[in-house]
C-alpha cells in the first residue's frame, strides 16, 4: 500500500487521522487566577504539532470571560505570546469552559489562563509537557477506499494518455490505424512506468518523513540500577531521542533532584519514597532503608532545566534482606501511634474525568490529628499506581504539575502565586488534603497518601477501583 498517495489523498479530501506520570499524560491542576479558584484539565496532544484540549471548572461563580494562550515555558517564545483564544462557556454548566490550543513543537509549554469577571482580572500559568507519543494510524476502511482511489486514478491517467495518443488528432468518425494503436500502446507503457516511478519516489519520500518523525517520538531516559550492599546506584542513560538532554541539566523539585518510588512486586504491598543524592553526572546513589528480599519497581521523577519532567523506570531484584533505616525526608508506608487515614471521595471514580479526592488523618480517638507539618513544602504527597504498573502518577494537592516547572512559568514580578490555596503555615495546617486527578483508564489502582505529623511521615494505602 502506498503511504505517500494515501496520505496525499487523505489531505485532499479532508481526512484526519515518559514522561512524567507513566501512562497518565494529561495535566490536572488546581490553582487561582487572581481571586478565581479554578480546576484545570489539559489533555495533551499525542502527536506534535497537535491540539491540546483545555477544560476549566470554576467552583464559585464570578468568571465572565476566559482566554487561553499557549507559549513555550521558557526562552524568547515565552515572552511573545500569540493572540489568545476565548474559551467557550458550557451551555449546561455556566462555571465550566473549554478550548483547544495548537502546540507546534516538542518540549515544555505552558497554558496561560486569563480570567475577567466580578472579582476583577487574574492570570494562571500551567506548565504542559508537549511530546509526540505516537504515530497516528489510518482507519482501515479509509485506507482501503484511498487505495482503490489511487488505483483508479493511476489506471485513468494511463488510459487518458493512451487515448490522446491514439485518437487525439483523428477527424471525427475516423478509426485509428494500426500505427496509431501501436503508438498509443508505447505511450501507455511509458506513462505506466512514469506513474509507477512517481508512486515509488513518493513512497520513498514519505518513508523518509515517517522515519524522521519517528525520531521525534518521545523516549524517556533509561536508568540502570545496581546494588552495592545496602547502597543503590542509579545511572541515567540516553535512549536516542532527538532532544535527549544532558544529564547535568536537572533542577531540584521540592528540594531534591530525584524523587524515587520503590514499590514491591507483585501486589504493591509496600512503597518507599526516597531521595537519592547526585554522585556524578547522571549518577545517583541511595542508602536504602530496610527492604526485604524480592523484586521491586523503581520510578524516579526528575525535572530538566527546560521545565520538562520525566519519570525513569526500572526493575530491581534484591537477593537478601537489607538492614537499613530511613533518613531525612525518606519514607515508607506506615501509620503510627494509632493514627488512621480515611478517604472521602466520590462513591464511583470514573476514568478520563477530573476527580477531587479528599483524605483525612485521624488520631486514635477518631478526631482530626493535630501537630500537622508540611512534607517537602506541601501539605501532602501521593502516588497513584495501576495494578499492572502501566500507570504511575506523583501528585500534590495542586495536581500533577511539578513545583519546579510551575515556578518557571510564573512572571518575573513574583505577583502570581501558583500554590495559592495550598501554601500555608504549619500552625494552620489541617489534617485533611485534596488531590485533583483524572485516572486515564479503568482498572484497579493503589493510592499512597503521605502526610507529616510530629516529625513523622504517615502513609495511608488505599485500593481504588476505577470504572468507565
């Protein structure tokens, strides 16, 4: 099947055909645009250039006009924003808006949300990783129709040239002579060779274009883990992506260059949230806490200087028990001193839609726990894992956006507060937290929620079933 002609015909008749958060590419964020609290969902394009779908929900009334603009996250492109698009208000819910934005190149982007209404004006900037994830396929029925059309046109071209050579100069009613017929056959043969040559060259050109685009499909960095006693060494490795960044361009996120989640396999019965130290360019080391022998999934979150986040993934076999202890901000799933964590979320969690999940930490008497502290600068952290490890997401109360990327998106005047509503002093920190998130597909998940109290990180573990 000729890919070149199929694609060309598709264009003529109007046919259209790891990142961070493994298997969960969409962006979910809760923030404030001035005085307007807003939940943001950005469904990232799977091909680049591509269209991102933006969904906005304002919990309180007041917003009257919403404009959205895409720009690169950093660099000159961030300083010269295009004309904004006006988001469309939902006819069913006046506090919901939707819009579509083109993202023209791979890399770290941002969506600027400008709101005007009864509370004045406000702006919110939300980082978005725009990365080609796949090559879009063509519907088989459409491909079959285009193939038939290609054959019809090719045969038609040969026939037209033959008829023109055979009868084009004959007077009306005169029959072609054997000489005319022989000449027409020669012309038809030459035309057929030319048509086949054009198809072949077009296919070669299209194949080269497809190969070039395949190099643009995002391939996250790999990581090679090795065990040296109770020390875990991690070496980042390039995978050949066209924009593979250097290993020395990582920036701290919540104070650390890497957030490493170590998850027991199978069953996800235990999880460790660790913070390896940089040993050399692209190499990290971690003094492990107590881990029993077995197989583990490693998921390491990093952020590049461009603002682009990645999650590196590997497996690790531990042949014998490791006798270590937690240090600093490292943590595992445990609840101490009779504490209990409960989930107050919708009775039914549906895939592909924004959910706001609420969790409370209770003391031994069933009352909200006191003595709450910030954990890595936030009221809580969470990790979401599908039972087959095809989905992983590291969440904050503001959503899925890394704090380092969020800081890069803010204007230099420092007036915008991307964490408004989530930043607070320890004295006023409640024993409850919410996370905005959208599960990418139905299935069985585990959610690990971490809150800090009295100097200890307390982790609640929740089994979640997500439906269509």
